[in-house]
C-alpha cells in the first residue's frame, strides 16, 4: 500500500479548462484521496462500465435531468467533503431547474480509512432505511458538516448525534448497523467504481445530454464544475476537445 498523495490545485480559466478537457476524459488536476496501488493503480476501467441508475441509487434532483453527476465517494475523504459543498451549490443553481441530477455511490477506501469508511457508508444506508432517499441526503449533508475527515471522526459521538437530530429510531438504526444487509450494495458500488476506472475519491462521471461520459477526478472548485456543466448543457462537443493524455 502506498501513502496518500495529492495533486496540485489549479485555478482554471476557461482556456486552461478547455485544454484539460482535451484528455478524452474530463481530467481536472485537483486534489483527491488516492486508492492504494495494490488495488487500483493498474485500473484500466472505462466510464462505459458505469452502472445504470436503479431504485437503490441515492439521487438528488430529477433522475431525468439532461446532465447527471455520478459521484463515487468516501465519507472520510476530505476532498469528498469539499466536493459535497460544491455540489450542494450546483444543485441549488441547476437542480431546482431540473438541469442536473446528483447521484451518490459508495467508494469507501478502507486502506486509507480503516473501519470507519465502510461503517459510515452502512450508517447512511441505515438512515435511508428509515426515511428514504431524502433521509440519505440529510444524513450525508450533516455528516460532512460535523466530521473532520481522514479517519479522525469519533463515530461514538457523531452517529448518535445525527440519529437524534434526524429523529431516527435508535434501536432500529443499531439493529440495521449490525445486520450486514447493506454490505452487498456497498460492495456493488465499490466494484463499479473500479470498473469505471476510479483510482481515488471523489471520482465523478459526468453524463451529458447525448449520453457521453466523462470522468472528473478530485474535488475541483465550484467555478470548474459549473463550467463543465454549462458546456454539457450547451451541447458542446467535448469529444472534439480531446488531445493526448498527459
């Protein structure tokens, strides 16, 4: 297992962004939590392997929106926390108009965040059990607000607090956490992340109105994500911007 590395953050003007889009995937140079090489460094997956939406997916916004942002995330990842804030802004601007839908899928990287990452994914599913899709997003929003990331979360404090704040049944929640019934779902999300080529978190696939799929790596700033969505909504042929990958 290799230590976590980060890539430098770029402030991208429109021309620089267009250049980065030339890679054939939307490769924004930004920070991300990288999965250990023993599992993903040689990952040759493709966005074409993106699993179709199902009733088990956590979707914010209209599932029929012209642009989908399908995020594979780890609740302990600081860059996922940053992207979560960005995507809430995006949904305030685009989601209410039905232009963008945000899909959250699990990609808990246990080598970086042992025990906690998967436990938190299970907790989010147990919240969903009691309140449906809307409760998942309430849980996720509050969890990212309260926690410090990077395996520093005190789950013995945070989870009971959220359960109480969201008026969940504590006994039902605890039984769910111990049941193992959400393990397969989380594993399926994880395996699909590997299949699409994910090498760290957050790893997002932008699905454009014409069905094209472009990976977005890391947690780029709001202006970059907004620019990409505007390009997709305008029908910009991102494929035509391709160049050789760096």
